C-alpha cells in the first residue's frame, strides 16, 4: 500500500469517529442539569421570555429534530451562538485554538527534550546508579497530580522568584514562550515520565536484538549503532505512546489552563460548562475530537515511516 493510499484510508476512518462523537456529545450535553434559557436570560426574565429563548435555541423540538439541526448546522460551519459570550461559537474557537495548540506543542517538545536523552542514559546504564536515580526521579513526577505540580511551580517560580508571569499568553512569539513556560513544564514533567519509561524499555529491548549484535560484530561504532539501528526501531512504540499522550494533553488543558489563567480552549470549556452553554460545549468538544483525531493520524503516518510494514497490514 502506498503512502497516499494509507493516508486516505486513515482519513476515512476519522469520519465514523467524528459522527459518533457528535451523537455522544449531543446526548451528554442535554443531560447536564440546569436550563440554558435561564442562564442566558437575566434574573428578572418572565416565563414567557424564557419560552421564547427556548424556541430560539430549538430546545422545544424533539431530540431527533434537535440532533438533525445540530448535524446540519455543524457540517455547514454553523455551530450556533455562544450563550456565555454572545458571539458565534466558530469565531470564539478560531480565536482560542492557537493558544491551546501552542501550549500542547510546547509541552510535547519539552517532554521529548527531557525524556529522550535521559531514557538513553538510563538504558545504557541498565540497573546502574544512573538508571535507578533517573527512574526514581521520574517516578515522583508520575505519581504527583498535575495540578499540584502546577501550583508548586506557580508558587515558587512565579509568585516568589518572579521568574515567570503568573498567567496570560503574551502577544509575541517570545512572550508566548515566556508566559507558557510554567504550564508547559507542568504537563511535560508528567508526560516525560511516561515517555521515558517506555523509551528506556524499548532501547533495552532493541540493544539485545540480533541485528544490533550483528552490527557490533561488524565493528561499527557505538554512535553509529545507536543512531542507525537503535533509535529508529526504539521510537516505534514510543511514537504511539506520544500520540496518546498528546490526546491526554489536550483534554488536560482544562486543568492546566485554569490553574495558570491561560486563555485557551480548556479554560473556555470549563466556563461554558458552568454557564450551561450548550452550543459552546458542543463546538469545543467537537474541536477537541478533530484535533485529537488529526494527532492520531499524524502518529500513524510517522509510525508507517518508521516501520513500512505497517502500511501492509
């Protein structure tokens, strides 16, 4: 199977996933307690005014018709108007996507930079002092809640030492890097622990493989063996785990962005839930679903590049 055919087949698999997410989100949102008409109206609104709002939102229609209009409008690019912000949902999402995408990519880069070198050091010193120290340090990060790590970094590096701002996003690229350093590092410390353990195990397994032993017998240098034979094969399982971690990162932005007052999709989702903002909740959830699906697609393509046998399966 060619790379293009493999890409098309993976793209087609996203369609039923997207439709299933639409069904689940539509039903779950309507199970939330509270009346969005009351949240949208002022405190002195009469029952007649509330009824008009319900009619405008289509809440008086049968669930089947509500879902039909939801799918039709979404596919046409109309996600409705936010009850909370009184703005088209699509405009709000487009405005906030760059923040969450930047934060996620930032956290992934930090995770790789932290976990990659240390995983190789630990694997090459299997069961030695360095290996035990590295695994013990990462175990602390793995067992500590993300929000607690964030509060510690916020307290010491931002509030006490004033090395970083306590929140915000900035306006330039360098300001983005500065403002999002702590939230990205918070997530990276947890994610890197998972990646390091997986990559360490993969490197150890590859180092014991027959083709690596054969490369050693040919007299190849250690750096050539590690770069040409070990790294690429060890990365196959780690890429899968990294793709799953990115999906978790996106869902975890709800906590991280709230702790660090980052104006991204995660913080907006929390505000939408408290406001019973049906259109905004639906639009945000679908956006997260599309973003995660694209990450998984990219992960599949990288795996197929690392291991061409996957394109044949």
